[in-house]
C-alpha cells in the first residue's frame, strides 16, 4: 500500500490474533458467556428473593417444601403462579440464549445450557445468603413443578448444573 491508500474492509476487521481467538472458544464467545452469566446471576437473585419473600410472608420463613405433599397446603392459585414463574424463567433463559448465539442451533443450545446452569447454581447460593437455606447439600427441595413435581437433595441440581456447564462448553467449542 502506498501512503494514501486505505486498507480494505477485511483487513481492517481482522483480529490482531489472526482470527484464531484468545481461547478454544474464541474471545467473542467468552465475552458472550460472561454476559450470559451476569444475566443469570441477576435472574437467580430475583428468583431467590421471591422465594425468600414467599417463605417469610406466607410461612414466617418456616415453609418446608421438601416433599410433593407439602405443596398441598398451598392455595391452588399460589401453585399455579409458581408454575407460571417457572415457565417464565425458562422463556427468559431461552430468549437470552437465542439473542446471545449467532451461528447455529447448537450454539443456541450451548448458550441456553450455560445460562440455565449458572442461574440454577446461583439461585441456591443466593437463597443460602438471603435465608440461610439450604442447611446442607443433602437438604431436600422441590426442584421444579413442570411437568410434574420434582423433589431431590440440593446436591442433585448442582451436579446436573456442573454437567450442563461442561456440556455447554463442549457444544460451543464444536459449533
């Protein structure tokens, strides 16, 4: 190039690392995972705060939702509202994953798995910080109400979330 020529568009947009990315995932994807994680952290806090308020207002903080039968003491409208809240959570996590992913359905799946896993882990962290619950990793919890009531020790969703994070990274590396 002589002094007065401008580089072509492709030359101006080429990353300094030659297009390889700074990690196996690439810098752009890592940044998107950071933003997805921040979104999931904020969402987890909101969900944990809602549960903390429900327990405090409705049950003085002592509601034990460790069995499907415990839900029978709740008014039907509360249970239906909780089902709606769970569905809304899945919709929000899916929507943000679709917005974050650009290339393929595999990338969208990877982003969804990542966001869901981070949200789930941090939900329990926030609950512990806000309410002191769960007392241990073996404390039983109602995990979901969709499509039916799921009850398991807290360690189960945390382990599944760890697997989901590893799977998300594997999917994103390949997509």
